[in-house]
C-alpha cells in the first residue's frame, strides 16, 4: 500500500517505513529515504539503498546488494556475490563469500578480501590491503602501497613490489619476485631465478636457487651466491663476496676480498686489488689442492718435515734421531754415517702426508700426473619446464681400478707405522746429557744424541735429556 510519504509495502508480509521507500519482496523491510527491498526477506535502510537479492541487507547511502544473503553498507558499496559483504566507500564485494571494506576496494575472487584504499582482491581466496594493491593470483596476498601478488599463493608487501609467479614473495621497496618460489626483499631487488632469494639494495638473482645480498650484487649462475657490494657470481655453484669481486664465469669458483676475479673453477680465491688499478688475487687454493700465495707462510713451528714409514711397523716417538733403510726409517746409531733427521711432533710444513685421501685413489702416469676424463651431464628442468641446469660435459679425475670406496681411509698421521721426520729447521732432540749449547751433536745409541766434534749445532739445552738443535 502507498501513503502520503510515498511508502510502498507491496510484498507479502513486507514493511516500508520512512519516505519514498519500497518493500516489494516477500517479508522484506525498507526504511529510511528512497530505499528499496525487493528480495525475499531482504532489508534496505538509509538513503538510496537497494536490497535486490533474497535475504540480503543494504544500508548507508547508495549501497546495493545483488547477491543472496549479501550485505552492503556505507556509501556506494555493492555486494554482488553470494553471502558477500561490502562496507565503506564505493567498495565492491563481487565474489562469492567475498569481503570488501574501506575506500573504493573490490573483492572479486571467491572468498576474497579487499581492504584499505583502491585495493583489488581478484584471485580466489586472495587478500589485498593497503593502498592500490592487487592480489590477482589464487590464494595470494598483497599489502602495502602499489603492490601486486599475481602468482598462485604469492605474497607482495611494502611499496610497489610485485610477486608474479607461483609461491613468490616480494617485500620492501620496488622489489620484484618474478620466478617460481622466488623471494625478493629490500630496496630495488630482483629475484628472477626460480627458488632464488635476493635481499639488500639493488641486488639481482637470475639463476635457479641463487642468492644475492648486500648492495648491487648479482647471482646469475644456478645455485650461485653473491654478497657484499658490487659482486657478481656469474657461474653455476659459484660464490662472490666482499667488494667488487666476480667469479669470472668459472663454475664452482669462490672469491672474497676486493677488486679481483676468479681464475679457476671450483677453487678458492682471496682478492686484494686496487680500486683504480689492476685486479689481483693474493691467495688461490685451486681444485687440485695447490696453494698460491703472494705473501709469507707464518707458523709457530720451526721445521720442515716429511712422512716416513718405519722398518718394523712400530711407532718412533718425537726427538729420536733416525736414518734410512731403503725408503723406510729406524733409530740411528753411532755407526750410521747418514742421518736423515729427527722425528718431529709439530712441523711447520709436512710433506708426503697423504692426509686427505689414499695416494692411489686416482689413475696417474709414471710421474704422478692425474688422468682426467669427460662425461655428459643431462639437462635438468624445473616444474614449469625452465632449464635449471643446462646439458653439458664435465671434466673429472679417473679413479684407479683398485680403489675401493667401501674401505675406510686412515691418514698416515693417525697410523703408528708412520712418523714425521724433521729434515730442516730447529728441532727438539733427545740426548744423553753430554751435548752443550754452541757445540755439536750426533746420534749415539738407539737414536739418542751425544756430544761430537761435528754434526748438528746445539742451540740450547731444554731439559736433562732434551736439546734444541739446528738441522740443515
């Protein structure tokens, strides 16, 4: 029925109150000014609000509900999705079960949520909040200002960041995570390799599973790592750290320091170049185990020694004078014309130790040069079909046919039949108490020294039966 206030309750069991209101839906309710409740059991209140769908509720100013059981409130808000909720200023809840609140936000995706100002939650179960953010991917999350989460389950936060691929995460300022499961954080960082991580300022990862941190660093190789400032790890499995260093394109190279480039694959480099001069390395440990240094080797010990095997397979304690029988050693006596040296406990340099592997692990020529061979490495791709490791050929040493990896290798220093013999330098030696500083000493009985007219110079007496001698 209509009355002087232009109220119309035309739906069965409906009610209209206020001015120029229409309740046309069954059991509907319209109140306020120029409101309309046309859906069954709908409710419109406020100013110029419309509740079109069944069981919907519209309130405020210019709000509209078109989805079943939807709720729109505020100013110009629209709730279109099933059981959607829109509130605030010109917010729109379009997806089923979606929620939009704040200023001109849109929740478009299924069960999505948009809040803040100018935010869009477009993907299913996505969430956009803050200012001008977009959550486009399913289950994605965007927050902050001007951020974009476009990938499935992606996350973008901060200021003008974007995470465009599946599982990507971008945070900070102007950071970009544009690869599968990539993570970019900091300021102007770029994570372009799948599963890569970049952090800091102006850092970039291009290789798969690469990591760049610091300032203006780049990890372009797969599984590469760059840290520090202006460093580049441009080969697979490489590492560059420090300041203005790079791995020179060598696979597996490791370099730290400043102003230098790697020179060998799978090798360690310490750089100490000049900012306005040549780049250089001062220490290199290459993949063959060779050490190159530009300075001095400094040690608290004083002698050079080599490992020798004993003739009887029994240990010889430090301080005993020894001689050779063939290539093996025994304690020296007075009758021995040749003295090899003195058993050392802590040499500064120790040779022929075979400390890291069995000496015959690799096949060699008659001069001990290791043979190498090439093998094919198949291509590897990530779940999206991108090449992670390109196909290629690798060079590696040839194992000796008699090498058995099941056998445990015990280094010579841990075996009783081997002893370190000091051949040069200052060494502690055993004596019978007759040697005097400034005099000479030679072996007497059973490897114990005794005073002599010539031989090894005695530097000082350390104990009743211990002296320090110079071997040269």
